[in-house]
C-alpha cells in the first residue's frame, strides 16, 4: 500500500501492529462478518503470487468489531488499533471497513498482511514486523501484489 490517503492511514495503523509475529490472538467470533465480495478469488491470487505453501485463515471484522480509528479499525488483545494483524504464518484478522466502502476486497490490508505471512513462510524472522525486507520495499512484492489486484479489478487504482 502506501499510496494516497487510504494507504497512508492503513499503513500508519499497521505500523502500530509491529508485533505481527506475536502469540496467537483468539479471534473474537462476535466481531467476524462475511468476507468482502470476491475474497476467495483475491486470496487465491495472493497465495499463488506470494508463493505461499499454506493458505492462511482469514477473519474479517465488521462494524460492531471496528471499535477504534472512527470505526475503521479494531483493537487487538495487545491494545493496538489496526487495520489488520497477522499471527504466525497462518492467520490474519482484517478490518472490512475500506472494502465495505468501495466493494473491492483489495482496498483493505489483506495484501499487506499476506506479505507478512509470505515473509514467515519464506524464512524471514517473525514475518518481518518492521517491514525491512524486500517484500515491503517500494516496487517489491507487496506493491506488485497490489498492482495484480488492480489488474484483476479487485482493488482501486492509485490508493
Ligand atoms: Zn505490517
């Protein structure tokens, strides 16, 4: 992400989630809503593009669960306000706020969190919580994944 207002907002929040590799956080099923349209298609595209060896479990938090950042994000068990968070190499929790606004699944934090999962699965310590690796560099795999989603009509160009 990192493009424009939406991307900056999401990236800033996710920076707070610097412990993307912290111990498993129980998912609060009361906050879970239906995935955005075409989620499976986008997930499978990212699994293939990132070369994931295991398909992550993804939980989408919706309106009742979006309790910080003016209803755009959610509070983790660690007390962080985030758009998305990843635990180990296999589980992400995502805010559905931006996808629910645009109808496009790639307008949220999914590809960002999947890049953490990719970093884990490709052997980078703790899934690169500080975003130092090539996965998160300008023009790196995360940017390429975003472009792929845009090309498939799954994300808004220029966010
Ligand atoms: Zn991150």
